[in-house]
């Protein structure tokens, strides 16, 4: 079957066209690729062959130039790509630049500037609150319904799907221990999240309004915020998570442009508390996205977190992140926070799925509370597309390897 | 007086030679400069004129190539520069590339990769603990003496000395308020810190040992971690500071190489708790630095924090930051945390100096608890140098401007 004839119902059909960076077989050169079914289009080469003005944005080793180009250009490039892969007259010229997906090497698709992680699922925050503050009157902290809680993570350890994750070592201390002990984490976890990629920068001192979200954010990806719960528990008071998170954060190799997700937009859950004006989206277009996530360990699906249940939207997170005048840069990445739905089988972390280790998961290869060396965790997702199609998100996968420190 | 004849006792004499990035008068081109007294040497131009092999590291718009070059090259370049500005035979050739400091524009000297901030002064941590947890049995959290507490900050808003700082707006909520309110911060503060600049990267999964500090860290600078205490207090539980800090962090325009600070090395305070092996520096060379910091508001010195009192050293911070396998990149910056000595006049924040607003400072222009619009805060410092000299650190200064959001 020729590459253009993507099977009907393929979630990576011409209605999707996510962007990545790849090297063809036998080459180490990086260039922008667009996924079409089980092929990758060398977008820069195709642009050059067709005399497109976008070659200068696409024949590049990272998505950053395209990210910086702005919303009008994003739409124009997407329209051009759609034509190249759907108009029969172009297919012969473009066909020469299609590579089988299995033959290429996929890279981190953009240079990560700042990385911020949020905490926007009410179900997740309540689950964590119940586990760690069982005596509190409310499982949410007092600020939770007033602002999207977030913090900065380590951008230098954001890695692309497929990269092994070395089990981190560090200090941990159980309440009964007289002093902390050192060693490989024994409570290594995942967090199933969605990551948003900033394209257009903003000026320091100038907040980005809720309504300007689409002017700045180019697209989204799946994100696994690996977490060492034992390290995190001992270190995080009073300044937040640090080494419990900073060893690795995995993102998918494909960035789905927001333009591909128009049919997935949904209203977020009803707000239970009045919001300050800079966060109040009651009059805005729907700010949520209906993304159906699957979490698999060694191929067994253990959870299906629904992104539509997130209390805070990506637009609210962007408005909050900049309301103090913090500027944005091309390549800023922010995670939604762990996606957990209301049902037990919709939880986005092993901490919640095993209820802090009390209820092990039954996998074909044995019981799991937290991750064992050799485990492979894969997040995948799809969203409703035009005309009943599905828009696939690139998967994010990572295998745990033994700690380098003994 | 010719530029080479730096007055005896000048803290920026040829024993110092800090690095920065500047544009000469009338130019927007950036290049590496080395400070000599009240002049700046265009180091790349001098290197070229003298046929030095280091021209390729110095005729650059940022310090990053020099930072990445490694410890042997750092020493070699410093030796070469010392010769150029002290050996009479070179002075005529080199003299043509000296610019009066007052005539040049100074830039952020390196591209900041990740920015981490620590919390390493016991006096500061105890002062904050007493103010905010007055009923706690210990003013330190249980982890404080076991690990250097740190968290990631926003690298995209690190700015060079002289850059105005816009007063941030945000949410705040006093305990008695029924709901949060929005507006310009009314508790805008400073944190007097020292920043360490990473030159040589490390591999993901491979911790950097205590003894390898000097292989990775190039030098240090003064750092002002501007802090909006009201925003911070409302947002920081449970994931740490975010918008209370992310609007701006100022660093000095000059990076002092560690090689210039050999005579300033001192042992850190006695450790009161046993340390895990990866942090135990009892058998190592002295890990502290005797830096005498001054904090001035509108020209009036309000505090003199002694860096020698810091409990955790920069080498311990680096070992901790990487013990989980987190990698380093060229341009990583980490702050020491607020430097506060044991005496009231040695405190490095207005929060402490005014004891949470209870005891206003008396300045010639009026009382201050926190900063007012128009206030200029300047941190300066010196360290003991060879033969009784002083090694000056570049000052870090910033003026508060009115909030952009009303």
C-alpha cells in the first residue's frame, strides 16, 4: 500500500499531522518530520522540492524556528502540509520524502527553555491529600481552587520517548527511621500528564491574558513526570519537589498542533469557587481538551485517565504563570499535572492506583506497587477528530534501568 | 593614569580579572570582556592581536564557550590574561583594547540553562522558621541538617545587574481574608545570595562527587533572588515557591573565576549532624568562601551578610543536585540561598531585617519594611585575595518600577 493511503480510521491520518524531529536511517542529521500513518515526511525536503517558502522553517534540526513563527504561520504551514499529502498532484513529488517510521531515529523535538509542572486534577490532588494528610478537614489545600498550583522543574533532563530512565538514588526517611538512609529509590512512580509547548515568547513585565493562549501555545504532547516518592516525601517541605523529580521527564516525540484538536475542545468542570478576573474563563471558548489517555506497564493497560476532567485549563495555567510579569520563551514547556479521573481505574500515578502501596496492581508478570527495574511504561492517547475520526497523540515510553549508584 | 596602572588596593586589580560580556560604546555587538580596575579589556580582540589560541573562546557573544572548555583551559586562559595585563612588553598591544567601564554596555554574561536556588544559611532558615512556625519545637524542618534544600527557579527571567524589576502582581490572602485578592505585591523583598556558574556538563545518570566540584563549576557571582512574600505565602504549599520568585532574578555582570578566590577559602561551620557519605566533606579541602557582602538600599548600607557562615557549601549543593542522576549543562546557575549571619545587621532579606515588618528600617528617605517603587537595591562584596589584597565581586543592582498591572 503506498504511504499516502493511510487506512481509514488511522489516528495519524492527514487530519492529524503532528511534528517531530528525526534522522533518516543511516544518518545522524536532524530535521523536522511530520507523521503520516506509519511514515514520516521529511517536511523540509518536501518544502524545498515544492519551492515552498516554509523550507526555512522546516529544514531545521529542531522545531524552535517553527514554534517562534507564530499562529498565522502555524496555520499556513499546516494548510500547505495538508495539501502536500492529500492533493494527488503533489503526491509524486512528496512521496520521495516519506520514510517508514520504524526506520528513523526520533529526537527531542524542541529545545526546552523553562519547564513548569502544574497540579491541576482535582481528583489527583484529593487522592494525594487523603493519603498524606488524612486528618485534614479538606483534602485540598486552601489555595487549590483559587489558583493553578505549579512549580519549576529541570528542563535539562527532559528526554524524548524511548529514552531509558535510570532509577534515581537519594535520601529517604520513614517516620520511624532515626536518620535518613541513602540508596536507590524504592518508590519509583509515573505521572501521566499532558505537556504544552510555548511557541511565541512574551515580554518580561507583561502578563499574557487568558484569551491570548492560542497566540502563544503551539501544541501539546504526552508527558511522563517520573517521580521518586520516597525521595520527594523527605525533601519537599518547605520548598517543594526537587530531586524526587529532576532525574528525568519524558515527552512524546510528536507535538500535536492545537489546530489538529479543534474537535476535542470541551468545557472544563464546573467551577465551585469564584475566580479572580485574570483566571475567569466563564465567558471564553471551551478551554478543556477531551484527550483519552492510556497508561500501560509492560504492555498491560493499568489506567485510562480522562484529560477532560482537569479542573484548570492550559489557558488558565498560562495566564497564571505570567500574571506576575514572568516572560515566556520559545520552547517553554508546561505539564498539566497528573491526570486522574474520578474512577479508580482512571488514576494517573501508581501512588494512587496502588493507594500508596496498600493495593498492589496485578500484572501478568506479577504484582506492582511501584516500578521495578526493567519495567516499561507507555502513555498513549487519542482525541476526537473531525467527522468521527480519532487524532492520535504520540506515545511516550520509557524503561527503568538499575540505579548507577549502589 | 594609564589603564594598566590600577591603584594599589583596587579590588579589581590584575589578581582578580572577572569575566563578563559587553558592547563597546556605539556598538551592539557583544563580546567577552575582562574587568581591570575601571576599564574593560576586549579579551577576544586582545587575543587575536597577540595571536593567542584562546581567541576562539573569547571573541564570542557569551561566556558559554569558555565555560564549556574545562578547568585546564580556564587556568591557561587566566594565566594568559594575567600576562597580557602585567607584562610590560604586552601592554602596548593590549592597551588598544581597553574601554572605560563607564562607556560600555554590560550584558547577561552567559546563557542560563537550569536555575536552582538553595536555602543553605542556618541563620536565615531559623529566622524564617521562627517567624512562620512560631509554635514548632525546632525552627528548622527535620530535613534541614541532612540535605541542602533546593528547588528549581525560572531561568528565563534571570537578568543582569542594572535591569529594572517590575513590581509583580498576583494573588495574596491574609489569614483573616475570606478570599484571595489580586494586585501589586505589597511585600516585595530581596534575597542576598551568591550564584555559582556551571561550566562543564555531566551525564544523565552519573552523580558528580563532592571532590569534582572544581571540575564543573567555573566561578561565582552575586545574585539577588527578588521575592514577593505575600504572593509566596499564599501559593507555596505544597509545591514550593513559584510566582513569588519567577518574575526576576538579578545577577552581577561579572563572573569571578574560582581561581581568583583561592585565598578566600574557609572551612564551613562545624556540622552538628552526621552526613551521608556523598555529602561528607570532613576530609576535603575547605569548601566555604569568605565573601563579605553588603546590601544597600538607595545607597544606604542596611546589612553585611557574611558568606562564610553558610552551613552547606557549593560543592555539597552540586553533589546533592546530581546525586539522583540529574545531569548538568553548561550555563547551569545555582544560588546559595539567602546569606544571613548570626547578627541582626547581617541578615540578607528585608523579611528578616524588619522581622516580618514589625521593625521598620530607618533610611534617610524614610522607613522601610519592604521595597517601594523607585528603590534601588545594590549588593556588593569582596573576598580576601593574595598578599592582603581584596578581590571585588561585581555588584548586582536593580531598581523597582511600578507594577504593569493595576
